């Protein structure tokens, strides 16, 4: 992609600049090379009516709570790394501190890299109720898996309790959109939808950020 090429060019240019300064080479061959034009991706958030339509269609299923969490602005890795211990049902808060991430080819639960990514997110009453229903679904999955269940305390685990593959999560998202007659969107659009809806309700930019 153009962004990757431009980043690589900037790195090579910086390396050669250092080499010139240290008299290892005479000139910087990367200097003056034009960057490739980067086209920003179109952001197409869902409308409030589309969000309601999706949630209504998913009521009582595994995807109901997943969609609720997506529309609260959590990234995919954060949602798939969410644990029940991160949810404060009494104070209606989620402590976002971990994410599902591939490390040397193996999917693992890791802490969020930056301190600013650690945050608490308020839960709506409808999200609290959907999570309570979701807990019943997970308990059924646990009973069905029996001894093969790997307890990781995950809110959105795979059928054996471990970390769910992002590809399957994305397929489920696309299916949910299609079943509700909503045009295809990237899963990351749910995060943009959260920001858009908050802004439309008069929330401040800093709160949304």
C-alpha cells in the first residue's frame, strides 16, 4: 500500500542521512524521491436506525452482545480480549486493558501497548442486559464443550473457551449486516459509528476521543 511504501521510503532516507553525516556514504540516494499519493479510505458509519435494526435482529444470539460492544467503540482485538472480570456490572463500566493479538504466529491475550489506550467505558442499561443474556449463552457453550473447554474468562471465546479468530468474528459481522439488509461495512466502521452517534447526541470531542 501507498502508506507502507512512504513509511519505508522515510526510513531508508533517514538511514542514508545518518550514513552521510557519519561519512559512510557521500550522498543520500533517497533524498528528493516523491512520495506516493495516499488516498484516505471512505468512512461510512451506520445510522442510528441501522444500529437498532441490527441489535433487534441479533437479540438473544451470540452476536447481540458482540454488536453492543462493537458500537461502544472497542476495537476488534479489544473486544475479543475482553474478560468477564473486566466488566463491572454494579457500576456499569468496562475496564479496557487487554487485547487479542498474534505474537510470533500464536494468538495471545496481551496488555494494551500504550497507557492512553487503557480506559474505562460506560455501559448502557441495554448493554448490561445483553451481557447478562450472553453469559447464559457462554455457560451453555462451556457445558457443551465439557473437558475440552479452556477457561480464559473470555466474553467472546471460541467454542472451546479460547481466543476467537478475528476472521470468524468478521464473517459473523458481515452475516449480521447481510441478514438485516444493511450494505457491507468494515467492522472498524462500528467504531466510527460509535463516535458519530455520540457526536450527534451532543457529546464533546474530548469525551468521544
